[in-house]
C-alpha cells in the first residue's frame, strides 16, 4: 500500500470541515468543471450584488484535496469584487492551504476553473461578454484516480 500523501493541517481542516457547502437556489452564476482523468467534479454557486460576491457555495465530488481546494476558494472570494476574485489563481489557493502534494495540484486548478466558470455564467446571464479569457491549464494527473 502506498504511503498517504503529506497533507497540511489546513488541507485536512478544510476537508473534514468544509466551509460554504451547498447550493444557492437563485445564484447569479453557476459553474461546473471536472477532470475526466481523476473523476473530480466541482460545482460553484455565486450570489453577486453590485459587482461584489456576497455569497458563495460549492458541491464537490472528489478526493480530499478537491473538497479542501473548493472550500478554500469560497473563503477567498466571499466579499470580494469580481475583479478581485479574478486575481485568485490555483497557486494562491494551494498556498492558502499550506501547499498541496504535486500529484494534487490539479485540484487547485479545478477550484480556480470552477470560480471562473461561475463568473462566466454570471456575465452571460447579464447578456455581457466576460472581461476575461479562459485560462489554459494542463490536466496532468499521471494516470491515477483521486477517489
């Protein structure tokens, strides 16, 4: 049996006690992303008023790192303006969690992509073009599954 991955206390805390789990029925924007290699799926709900994220919820199907990164990104964006939220990167999410094992960095990529997908949906519902382009992230996973 392989050795367990070295997770930080913050990762374990956000995995065992995730923040902002659930959905927002009247969400301003909803984003859903997934990694077909490992099976992780993240769905993020945003409530936006006056260009500020006033509430955020998520539902994630995946490994502990996927749940932890989803939880952390919701904590990072709540109360932020859309422009501030767009500056949050997958690396910032991983750093806020005290780091992730290299094999799990793709989870932070999914968290960033879920946020951007929800923001894109928000703009499309407003009939506006999103003021950002989709980022290209490689989904390297070394052929392993997360679950």
